[in-house]
C-alpha cells in the first residue's frame, strides 16, 4: 500500500474537538484555527486543500508559540499538519506527520485531559495509519493503547469511538468495530461543531454499512 494511500485517512480523522464555553484568549485563537480547518476540510475542493492547509499550519504554529505551555494549540497544530500531510502525500507527508506526532506528545505531557483527551486519539490515528519501520513509526499496539486512553477520558465521544472502530476494522475485528460505531452514533452533539459532527456521522454510517455488508 502506498504512503499516500495510507496517510490519506488522516485528513478526515482528526479535528472534531470541543472548546470551552467560557472563552479565554487561547480558546478564541484555537477556535479560529478550528473554524478555518473546517472550512478547508468540508467546503473546499480537494485541489485547493494542500495549499490552504500549508498556510493554516503557519497560523496554527503562531498560536502555539503565543500560548506556549498550553496543550490545546499544540493539538490543533498537529491536526492541521496531519491534514496537510493527507493532501500532500509522499515522503514530505511523512515528515509532516512526524512533526504532528511530536506536537501530540508534547500536548499530552502538558495536559492529556485537554480537549477531552483528543491528543490521545489523534496520536493513535497516526500510529494506526502511518507505515511502520523502516519508513515510518506506525505501531498497531501503541495505536490501540492510545485509543483506549482517549475513550477513558471521553467515553461518549464520537471521535474516539470512530477512530478505534477504524483501527478494529483494519484488524478484522468486525464485531468490536461495529459496537464502537454504534456507540459513536449515540454521541451527544457538540455545540458549535454542527458541521464537523455531521461529517463525522456520515463517516461512521459509511463504515458501519461497509462492515455490515461484508
């Protein structure tokens, strides 16, 4: 399987993260990155996404630098880099996901509970999707452990259930995958994330239909 093919699911895997209802400057800055990500991901044609994600990555890095010591900007900078990698493909994409991996790891060191434990889920996706040694750092065992950590923090979240289900489906653990997809569909809506929730639910339904039809 080509690197481009393996990395492309990362684009749709990461970035449906809730923000605090009591906005502080860091929340406002992260929210802007989040909204821009949604616009690029859901509203733009594929041909325009790589360049826009590249520009957004610079803005996201500025937010991380401005709010050094906070976990949330690092998570979102990682999400943007991962999404850019999904559009870019090739060895350049691998370099981007390695940068994203370091950002998620730092975010966990600072506050793994931030954004409902989304750094765990996002890092798990990288371990699940990126090729293993010698080309990349992919590792199924580490991916599963991270998904379980994400679910421990956010047991009702649509994202950790979906990401874990994708991994389980790839491991031919179909019954477990279906169970997590069903739980994902029961996840409560996230205020202000209507577009993201709708997109994720469609992905959940598509994978569920595929597994049930197999």
